[in-house]
């Protein structure tokens, strides 16, 4: 009843294409996250599912029903915005009661269901307060209770944790995930926060410039990125461009990097992705000079530079002491930890050979 | 003298310049003298008696009040709808349309007066009650559009969208979400529209025909003779404006007298 299907969805604003030929589906009970930078079209997709924006072409089905041209009132969706969008003039209770009240639900039933919904988000006893009297985390839970109280088929979340501080965010993530699982409600979340996406979702849909880059389980998308953009956007990635040889990837500077050729022809150009946590310092293969350490508390990151001028990032073992800048460090990685981008090189996003682009987490 | 105390002195002088004539007028309205004198030789309510004892003045007061009441209600309804359309609509020419609605507030009143005079004459409404009401609606609608427009722009559109996704019809959204949140601004806008109509004289002189409003009659009286009754009327007008200002201040609460115009 709650699966979502996008069939060739497209959205244009004049000459600008916000979303291009999106075909994807979200299974009943699944938690799918649309991940992308701002301006990638992810919020447009969400608002098309909600019925707040009409697609230029294509169809959207919810539970098999074509909802493309249905107004939001008839879509049976629960929506939570980053700004929560609580009704400022109504108490918490009346906010949560709103979707039931506009449907003409009997008063006794409203009271019962509102109480249950508030209890579910651990806000029992807060019913008489106004939204302005609540903390951000509490407001967020009211918004969630309000979106779920009328038992919608799907739940839409627009960066719901963006306004919360870091500590609270993780707590709410855990809560949100267990609530979603308990209710078994199909959920579509939109975010630019990769941590949120990785921790909450059953599957990720990575979006850039209105086009789907990759769809898959979080660990698959992280370990096996489809292209340079995905590798770069999701976590930190060291990327090297070179030509495949029997022993690995040969950089233009001469170094041979360990990786598996995966049956690709020798001599063909390829881009190798290595995550910082897979780089083993001290093992042989490549040599780089230490540049500086970035201390993050639970881990540190060392920024290094090879003799050819390629920069890379590695995660040293816990407790490692940073050497003096300029100290040469041998490093390497297991061949199976090197991932060759399937499209070889990415023409749309060219980069200098051997220069990894770094995206701070 | 320090710059701070100099500024304070200028401010006080400016305030005095604005307030003294008003205070003198109010004091003189309670004078017992039969001509305009300051300071008054004694105090009485004779000029208020003269005002309320004169059926032509009372009739003008009733006309003014009715005119302000009717035109401000129409201005509130039309102005709020226009403000919503201009603030939320996504059509080309919105800015132009808004400028057009606000124009009567910016253009010299005499220009509007002449334009309305010619227009109403052409459509045969010159000197009619309907024509007068229309003229006042055009003049007071800009106040509504400005005040309500700011309030609508300050109200997160996502709250309206959420209401729709939660199942509210457009009517339910307006009644249960939009109006309750705009209420203070709507009240302020209504009062401003009312006062602007109640005070209006220039356009009224041109288009009112035989209808007499208080300001129009005051103007005509002053041309003939300076009668102290004028000071009593002026005091009543000041009282109405003051009351309106107080009401707006009360409604806008901590946001200040003109807070609703300046936004949050």
C-alpha cells in the first residue's frame, strides 16, 4: 500500500532542469534517502511526492495509485520539514490533532489518538504547551507525531535533523529509525548530510544536478561508488587516475598502486578510489611525505603528499603520534580495498591525474 | 556641548514643534472665549455643545464614520486578497502589480483627486455614495496591502503547505491556519485604513458632491470664518487618531506601534 514509484519524472523551470528522467522505486516499509548537495533537485523530488510541485513529465505512483495530479490532501502522506512548520498559534495537542480535526474525526477518538501519538514520541504531558515553548528537538518530535497521527501511507522527511545540534541529532536518528521500523512505514528522506543518510537508510539514492548517480545500500554506495561524484560526496576519497597493468594501476609518475583489474583490459585508463581508513601506513607500495595531522577526537587524519605531488588522506591507527612534517612514510593498501570506478574516468568532472579531491566529513 | 546632548536637544525641539500646536488646539477647544484666544480666559464645553448641537456637523460626523467603516472593510477584504496574491503568487508582473496597488499612498493626493474626479464623472458616479466609497477604498487599500503583505511574507509558506499535506482543504487552511496567524496584522491594517479614510479631505473635496464629511466641512468652514468650533472638532479627530494608534500598539504588542509594518 505504501510503495512509491517514480516513472520518468522530470521537472523543468523554464530552461533549467531541476530533475531529469527519474525512474526509481521505494518498497513498502523501506527507508530510502535521497542524498545530494544543495541544488541537486532532491527537495524538488520530495515536493513532487507531496503534491506541492507538479512534475513537468512522468508519473508518480503511491501504492500503485497514480497520484501525479492529485492535490496533497488526497495523497495520504506525512511530511516533516526541517523548519518543523508547526502551527505557531496552536498548542502541541491541537497541532497533532489538526490532521484528524480537518477530517472530522470524533472528538473522543482525536483525544485518544493524539495522546498515543505524543506518547510515542515521548512527549506525553507536553500537550498544553505552545511550539515556541519547546526546544528544537521537542518541536521536531511534535512535527513527527503530527505527520504520523493520521496513519499516512508514506512518511516524507526534508532534512528533519538539520536544525538539531550534533549530540541530539544522533539520539533522534536512533529514535527515528526505530519508530520507522516499528510502524513499518515507507519513508523518503532528503538530506545533504552523508552521516544521516548512511546511518538511517535501507538504501541511498545519490543525486547530482537533477540526475541519479547511484542507488544502493549505504555500505555498497560507500564501498563501491559508481563515479567520481559519489566517491567524493560520500566520505573522504583518495582518487588516482592512471592505466591498468597486471599488478595494479600505474600512475603517470611511475608508481604502481595495488588494485584488482576486475577483468578490464591492460593499458585502459581507470580511476582508483581508496578510502582513508584502508590506507595502511608502514606497508610498502607507495611513499608519501607527511604534511599535517587533523585531530578529530575519536580519530585523526593525516594529510600526505607523494613525490609526484599527489595529495592523499589516511587514517592512522589509534594512538599514533604524528611525525614531523616532511617525514617520508611508506604506505599501501590491500588490493581488494582499492575500487576502480566502473566508468573509468569521469569526463563530466575532470581532475588532474593522481590528485584526489577531498570532501571534509 | 557633547554630540549626544545636542542630538537630544534637537529631538526635543522637534517633538515640541510637532506637539505644541496640537496641545494649543486641544486647550483652546475647552475655551470659554467667543473667538480663538490663547491662553483661554476660562474653560467651558461651549464649542463641543456648538458642534453636537449643529445637525450639519453631526450629520457630517455620521457620514465620515459610515464612510470610513464601509470603505475600510472593503479595503481590508480586497487589500488582503491582493496582498496574498502578490506575496504568494508566482506569476510575471507581480512587482508591477504591487507597485500599482501601493501607488495611491505615494502619489500626491491632488493627482489622485483629479484623476478620480475625471474618472467618476465619466462613469456617472461623481457625487454618489458609491463613488465616494470607491475613492476611499482606493486610498486606504495600500495601507492594508503593505501591512498584511509584510505579515504574509513573514509567515512561513511551508506552514500552509504542511496544512494541505495534513488533509486541510484550502478553506480549512485559511480559516484554521492563515487567518488566526494574520489576525493582529489584519486588525492593525483595518485601523490604519479606517483612520486614513476618516482623515481624508483632498480627494473627498473633489468627488463627494453634496456629501459632507467632517474634514471636508472643516475645510469649507475655515474658508468662510475661523470659528472655535473647529478646535473642538480637531480635538475629536485627534482623539480618534490617538485611540487608533493606541489600539495598533496594543495589538502589535512588543513589536512597537508600527511594528506590524516593519515586520517582526
